[in-house]
């Protein structure tokens, strides 16, 4: 595997764990880290022995505390737009990875950190997590997709309150509004996240990929078009070896041995 300056990578049991490791700045995202994330996610996508990605931050205080303000403060307008678009493109590729990406939020997920988490398939958090979009306090707006993804996860009203007040929410509130799926004590977060991903890895990988495709693409379609996409993908899956294996395993009361074919 490639070596990274700002990430730590571990691969075991079909799970690629990507840890953002800039603890001196609470794992803030600079452009270099965005590039490394993009490369690491692409490597996980293309690896046959990886079924899912676990994304977290180094240390006990922060998942990703936001974009690197020292870097952003000196940007000219066109350069700021270019970097915002680059961050959006990286996060789009994470969202469309084709394999589940679970964000394990182990502390601060603010600004770009929450935008990164929102690009993941779903999120779990530790009890000490704090999530928010504080950009308007700095006279800017979220630039890595926060104004688009947060309303889709928590609803427009709650998202607008978070964006316009710039006030963060804790893990309990994030669970209540559906931003995270589960909350764990800090020591339990990573083991619980691995267990959750492990359940998904036992399912048919092609089915998992197409289920995500149907759900994500359907968000931007009419209900009729989304249903048409769903039935097309359903039909396509009936041609796979995995479908035959899954059905046979069910009838024979055994665990399926999926091959991704």
C-alpha cells in the first residue's frame, strides 16, 4: 500500500481503515490531505480484498475539525472556488465509491469534517462527538457540499438552523435527528464500527453496491424514474452468480459464499 503523510492506513478482515492523522491541528483538512484521501479511497475501491472503508480521525479529540483555516485565509477568490470544487469532487467520489464507507466520528466533526462525514454512506459517533457547520461565523459558507448533503440527512429545517446559527450539536442530538446511526462510548467506537461494517461485508457485494446506487441516484430522480432504476438493477442482479448462491444458501439453510460475480 502507498505511504501517506497525513493518513494512516490499515487493512484487515476486508475493511480498509483510513485515519486522518494531523493531530497537531485536530486533523484539519488541507489540500494535501484531500488529495491523499482521494488516492486512498480509490485504492480501497479497486482492491479485491476490501469490502468497505472505515474512516476516522487520529487521537481522542477530533474526527476532522474542519478545513485548514491557515490555508483558506490567504486564498484569492478564484483559487478559493477552485479548492472548494476540488473538495466537492473528492467527496462525490467517496459518496459514489461503490463500497460502503462508515465514518466513525470520534470527536470534533466541524465544517469540512462534517461535510466529509456526510459524504460517507452512514455515520456512527462517540459520546464526546460534536458536529456542526460553523462557516458563517467566519463570513463564509460551507464549500464542500454541506449545504446540499446535510439537508438530505436531517431535513431542511434542522439543517438550516445548524448552518445559519453555526451552533454544533452533540452526539445525542445527532442520533435523534438521524445524522448518526449509533452512539458509543469512545473505547467502543471503533470495535462497534468494525462489527457493523462486518455485517455488511457478509452480504452480497454486488447487491450492496446496487442498493447504494439505487438509493443515491434515486434522490435526484422522480419517484417513477427511481422505481424504474430499482427494477432495472433488480433484474440485472438476477443474472449474477451471487444471486444464485444467495438463493441456494437460503434454501439450504447455510451461510452464502458470495464471490462478487
